[in-house]
C-alpha cells in the first residue's frame, strides 16, 4: 500500500466555500480542541502517516466528513500508467 496523502487543506477549503467564511488554522484548533501546533503540523504534512487517530477524528468532525478515509488519498490514485 502506498502513502496516504493529506486532504485536510483541501477539505478545509471546501468548508470555507460551504460556510462562505475564510477559516484559519486557529479556527480549526478552537473548533476541534486541538492545539495550534497540532493543527499546524496536520495542515503542513504531505502525508498523514504519523497523525494520531484522535486528531483525525476531531478534524473529520470539524470539516464535516463522515468517514476518516475522506481525509486521505492514496498516492497511487495520482499516478498515471505510462506505456
């Protein structure tokens, strides 16, 4: 299995559009109960290999996704087959 790519910044942007508001990382920290540092690390990770399950649950709830799998995308999903 390949790496799990981080979709949290993309999902936060969708929340911005859905709610017609520009959310900051501090807004996410307050809304999830996570520290500013934890949110910053999660937003800046390319992959979520080292993210805690509890953090993932809090973020999923805040961005409005029902399934934790929506927070990630497999790296292979972006690869194209070259002949």
